[in-house]
């Protein structure tokens, strides 16, 4: 089957991005009989294939991989897909329902004409659409702090999105900056390979892998945490920016315990605050960051205990975590040369880049203003954002719920437009409004 034509074409719906979010809404639109096109800059699975290291695996169990119409069907539901399996899952999803997909085409501009039609500029020609779903995710441009420029010229630097394995880095010690999910797992990967790792510890929280007989993810799912509405929080803007808890699915799943790494030879520091003449400078917050991460993990266990007690669940007792290491001191600095550091992995996240969207749909921080993905600009939607509607909506776990909601909203608005256009004698002109709240 030939890919859909773009140049000069018009579609009722254009979906920008062919990852799990874009494919999910495509499936839901197809189920409703809504004609559309999906435009993917690279090829399906690119982000997982090209921006993840060799030993990468999901931190959520396989049973949470439940894209619309295509739940996980393998023989290891409690396991954790590795990189190649994630890519294969997405490729099999494409083969399953054959979306109207165009790969290898970049959308470089999106504007709305005076008549309300969306105009999309692409590397394969311009086309138009009545509705547009931006499903490009939140992780666009690798973020590296300006202080990186002050490192000695001989030190190799890479962002976590370019890290593949310990062998790609020169011999010597490695500084990993950042302890979100990527930073912690990359530090572990290097540590297990026998490399001397220096780790600048941030404020990310952690969670235990297993507790009282179950994966903590399973407990939280049963307790309804992943379905909790962002509207239930008084500080929704803050919640949306929170970093995820660090844990790993490696080798069947286990905790990531930075204290255990330190006990076994990894060097831990507070946040990296500056670089001066080849000397790294750190904040005096290592102990605070470790204690807070542990407190979050123990707080989650408290909530599981309360749930077990309230529902009279027969679950095995389990002893609580006891710290295996405490910092005797909190180093304020480290000389790069004296520490033998030959490379740095910046696990410092990504920034959003929606400059190609020439529509005023963003707040002062560049975050899309929306309600469950529907913006105040009629016909413009976002999908696949962290905490778009609930904790799970940025993941395989429940991106399908928001996809179904948006597909239903788009279908309803199309039908409303048809009816109102008939009533006014002006097809496409909305004489009645479709609420989004």
C-alpha cells in the first residue's frame, strides 16, 4: 500500500508524530471512520531505537503496554521490554491496523488560516487539514547547561540521548550529571561495567521495585494512582513538571539504591553548580537529596500498607528499607584531572521545541495550554504529554485513554460542524459551539 499523498492534499485530520501517541489516536480515528493522515519525521520507533542505550528497558511492566486494540500478548507480562522489543511492539502495532502513515517527512510549520483551516508545511510539500493532533511528545531538544563549555577540552561530553554503552567512552572515570531515570540507569550501567563513576545527585525521587509481594507499579495501578485526574491537584502546573521516580526493570527489575552504589565504590556528590578551571563545584545537598528520595519511596509504601489494611488484603509482611550508606562528608569540589575524569554524561533532560507551531497555544513556559489535549484554538490538539490528564497518559499504560477521548471529540466536532453548516447554509462555519470542558 502506497503512503498517503501530502503535497496539495486536504485531510479532515492530520496527526503529527508517529510514536505511541500518534499511532494510538490514529487507531481510534480509524475505528470511528474518520479519514486522517499520520506524518512521522523519521520511522516508527525512532525515539526508542536511536535515543536509548543498549541495555535500556522499560521501568513499567509489560502488562502496562496496552495501546488501543493491541494489549501486550507476550508470555512475560510481569517482565520489562528491552529496547528492541519496544521497537518491535510498535512495528507490530503498525502492521496490525495499517495506519495512513507517512514516514521520513518533517512538519516544519503549522498555521491557521483566516477561514479556520490548518496549513501544514512539510519537507514533502504543503497540505491542509480541518483538525491537527500534535503528538510529538515532550522530549525534543537535549538540554545541556552552559557550564559544560568550561570543561577542559580533552574531556569527552555526551548527552544521555547519545549514550549507548560503556565501551563508547574513553578509558577513565566518568561523571554522570543528573539522577532522573536515565541518569541513574546510565550510572548503574557504567558501574556494573567496572567503571569509576562520579555521580552528581539531584532531587529526583525513587520508588521500590517490589513491596509486599507485588511490583509497586501493580499496587499503584490497583490503587488508582495512574488514573488520577490532574484536575484533582491544586498545583497542577507544578505536578506536570515533576520528574519521575527512579527504578529499573533490568534483570527482572530491582531498586536503584544510590547508597548501595556508594558503598560499592561509586562517588556521590550534590548537585553540580559550577565548573571553574577544571574544578567541579557541588551544592551541599547530597544528604538532603538522598534522604528525600528515600522518604518518597517509604511514603509510597505507607500508602500501600494503608490500602492493604483498608481492603483486608492478604499480603506478606516486609521489613522496611534501612540505609546501607551515609555520606561521611559532602565534597564541595572535585578536580577533573585529579579524579581521572575523561568523560561526562549529561543526564539533564530535554526542552520542548514547538517553534514550528505558529499558533498562540502556549503559556509563558512554552507548555501547551489545553484541557485533556484540546486547546482553545478550535481543531488543535496535543497528545502524549506527561500528566496530560493523568499520571499514565504520557506512557504506554494509558495514552490510549486520551487518544480515545480526543478521537471522540474530533468526531463530535466534525458532526457538529456538518449540522451547523447545514443550518447556516455555510458548510464548515460553526453556528453552535462544542464545549471542551
